[in-house]
C-alpha cells in the first residue's frame, strides 16, 4: 500500500486526495495547518460522495471504502512515512518554500516531493532541500480531469521524474512532460486567451454570452473562456497572468485592467457568486 500525503485540504487538495484514494493500493493523509481544516476537507469529500450515493451513481459500501483510506490531520503527525507528498497549498512562493523545508525534516529520504503549483517555479520552490522535487499539476476537478502536467525543475532527476510519472499513471492520469517555464503548457496557452476574451467583453466588441458561444461553436470548446474564467476563479487567472508577465517581461502577458478591477471588487467568479457572470440569480 503506497501512502500519499496531500498538503492543503482545500478544493484542489480534496480532489487530489480523492483521485488517489479511489485507486486500489493507495492511502491518503489529507493535511492542513489546523486539524479542524483537515477535518473540514474530509467532511466536504464525504458530502460530495453522499450526493453521488443519493443519485445512485455510487454505493455506500464503495464510498465507505474510499473514505476509510483518507486520514485528516497535521503533516507533523501523518507525513513521516509517505511515499509521495503533493503540496496543494496557497499559491504563494514563501508558503510553499516554508512548507517543503518543514517537510524535508519530517519525511523519509526516499519520499518524493511534488508541488501542484499552476505557475510558480519548481526550481525555486525546491531550492535548498535535501532532495530533488517535481511539479505535479493536477486540474480541477482532479477526479475527472485526466491530465497531469509533470514539470522538471533544474534539479529534478530522471529517477524522481520516472517515479512521479508512474504514480500519476497509477492514479489514472495521463502525464505530459514539461520543462520548467512560467505557466507550464496549459496555463501559458489558456490564461492569455481568457485575458483576451475579457478584453473583448470590456471593450464592447461582443457580449460575454456571444464571446463564449463563438468559442464553443467556432473552436469546439466545451465551455466558453469567460464562463471558464469564473469557474477557475478570476483571482487565480490574475495571479497566473501576473506571474507570466513578471517572469517574462513580455507585454502580451499583461493582465487586462477589467480583470484586475473585478478581483479588487471581490468578484472572483462562481466561488463568490459573481464574477463575469452573476450566479446569484
């Protein structure tokens, strides 16, 4: 039985925990900085599964078996014997570096360190650790989305990369290999497109609905870029755009002022009830 530690019991952490716990041969330590936050993360997982049972999409027996493999708690108590630790904490370089520095003193030497960061430097996150690390960027919802970007930092060894790839594949994911760059592959393509769509809307070129319809019917996208931005979170989109711009100094990655205004107003998308669209009606 392989043991996977998940650092961060928020939306992504919950999804990654479920992705591994649903696979035979894995048990999961779902960790956060407070016990009640970790417990809350598992409670949300349980609530989500309960809805599936109500709809007849899963049996209670199957749900109970998955939940039994997820243990919530603190990393100091649960991560010493993990084979893989995936950090899914807040997108802040200082937070991530401190987290891994603390884990470096807790985890066994052969444990693989991976970050779920969507745009930050794997090399910088892992600088100063006693072991190489790798990026494992899952996509939301992690139980449904098949892709995992595996990012090589400067010090990522072939051995660590190969082990991370095998673990991702065992969890039912399709990995793509990415050499470190700002935004990696998906977000370097996707977020600037979203930013451009926000510009078209803000400048009155087309309505938000027509922009989304154009991309769905013209490019066969399952969801329009503006609706997708609201689902991702406008604050997340802005953070990635700012990271791309800071790292490259290329004006094509400059966030549109409308995106920045919406975030400043607290209109983050679905999670706040309003963003580009209004979900309160």
